């Protein structure tokens, strides 16, 4: 039963033998034509306001040592995750961010680049991070081990957090949705209301998880720079 339950998250959608597993990743280029950018519509105003707010927050977290284009890179990462999380709420669209292949692809190269940059250019600074300020001398060795493990599992925690949150919400919606056709007429309105509440919650989770991923990446960048 559990195998059949989790098989709904397998990216196996195809039409005419054409794999459509990751089409949702590229939908941003289809849904935002050039006309969207040239005409100052309400959507453009909201998008520009959100982008400017996030850029200011990322710049504040990075501090004065941020490198050129870092805020744009983080903004692009946020939008990529947000769009894929949101697209997964529509029927028959595979949520790419629920698959570890995409989440690890986003987290691992970023972490490797930051680790290499930090240890090559700021070796003393990276060594100082292994022993937090105010640590008793007797606990120095243990803190170095704990901080080293914490640094090593960062890409795993970033990817698993995003994928697990997406899978958990969609799994709960699927389980509840399967009960709709078989539920009595008296319970059916409560099932519908619960589904609406879950969709609202998942919409909030889609935005929060994209924001958390981008902010944590920003904090990791600020540590190395």
C-alpha cells in the first residue's frame, strides 16, 4: 500500500512518449512573454515590489562584503523554487521541488562553491567559525567536531527540508482527496472545507519554503565572505 501511495510522486508523466517530468521547471519562460515586461500592469508592479524588497533584504543579510550579482542570483533562486512549488498545486503537474534530484542540484553546487571559496580565500575566518565565541577551552575539540558536521550536512538539510515539506503537504491532500468519493454526504462538505484549508496552507508553505531556502543560502554566503 505504501509503495502505491508514494508512487503518485514518481515523475512519470508523458504524452506521445515525450517525457514531461520537468516541464513545470520551464513554464516560467512560457507564462512570462515579452509583453509582460513592457507593459506596466498590476502584476508587473507587484513583481517589482516583491523583487526590490527581497533584494534589499538579501543585501542587508549579506552585508558590505557581498559580491556583485549575489542578490540577483538569490532572487532567481527564490523565484525558481516559488514557481515550482506553486505549479505543483495544480492538477496533473509534477512538483519538481518534491524530487531530491532538483533540490540536491540546487543545494550541493552552491555549498561546494561556498566552501571552496571560503577555505581558499578566508582560511582564518573559516577556522574561527569552527569555534564559536565564548566556548570554554575544554569544549573546543567537541565544538570543532560539531561545527564541522553541521557544515557538512548543510546541503542535505537544505534539500531534504524543501522536498519533505512539499511531499508532506501533497501527500496529505492526496489522502484526503481520495476519501471524497467514498465519504457519506453528511461528511462531504467538511472534506471540501478541509481541502480548501489545505490548499491555502500549501500556498503559504510554497512561499515560505522558497524564502527559507533563499535566506539560508544568503546566511551561508555571508559566513564565507
